[in-house]
C-alpha cells in the first residue's frame, strides 16, 4: 500500500510514436501522444544531454533517436532506466521531423 501512495515526480510530454503513430487506429488518425516520464528516466535523458554538449537532442531538424531500456521493478528491486543514442555506423542517428509531424 505504501508503494502506491508514495509521492513521485513525473513529467509529461507530447510524443510522436513512430512505431505506432495513430491516435485513433480505426480511423487512421495520426497525432501526438502524451508520454509519462518518471523522474529517474528524465535524469537519464538530462545526463545524456549534458554529455552531448552542443547537441539539441530534441531539435526538429537534428534531434537524435534514443533507445530507452527499463530493468528491475517488482521483485527485481528498484526500476532503473538506461538512455543511449541510436548509432548509424559511427555517428549518432538523427531523424528529422516530417512536415506532417511538425
């Protein structure tokens, strides 16, 4: 019960889900989704942003693709997140927003 009642910091962002882009599957309507980011994941994203000085990781033109992995939780202990850039060969992969996504 205590776990369900603890105060937790959460962040909410508009998100483009390129793997599942439809907000209405039946009518094939694309749009932003709302993503809930726990404090621990936000720390990982912030740490990566600090390491990549001079790179705006959320830029419309040069934003980078990220891989987020989650481990732990439940009987495995505290949830941990790992945030890494996606690589395209020896470079960090960037996927600019399409006109529709902008």
